[in-house]
């Protein structure tokens, strides 16, 4: 995943299990997570050390991705934690699996 040009991704990064969360959207998941991990862009993830990819979902359009991102950002924290734990109960960093 992450290599198909017609896919867009909504993703959640975490500092640690139940820690600080970051929700984003991208058209190239591997590259974007690499940028977060390498602190290549100033911002929230660099400031708070949020680097582990704990959730991602693919959609077919940028509009769908942005809509989903906004939805997740409006959710309360407990709902986002439940979403992560449903698909990734051990909060494993999923980034190495993408490579």
C-alpha cells in the first residue's frame, strides 16, 4: 500500500500507546510518514514527537479522504483510540510493514 497513485490515505500517528495523536491525509503514505518520522517539516508532529503510524485507511478520492480526516478530527479522543485499537490492538508502528 502507499504506492498506488489513485489512492488517498487518512492516517493516525501516535507518540505512544494512548499518547498524543495526530490525524492527517496524504496521497503518498510512505513518503508522508517518512517526513513525520524524520522531523522534516516543522509542525505538530515534530514539536510533540508523534511518529508511529498506528492506523491508516485508503479511499479513492481526495474529497473522501478530506471528509474522513475532518470526521476523525471532530471525534472525541476515546473514539479515535477505539478505532486504533480495533485494527491495531498493540499500537504497533505500521510503517515498517509498508516498506
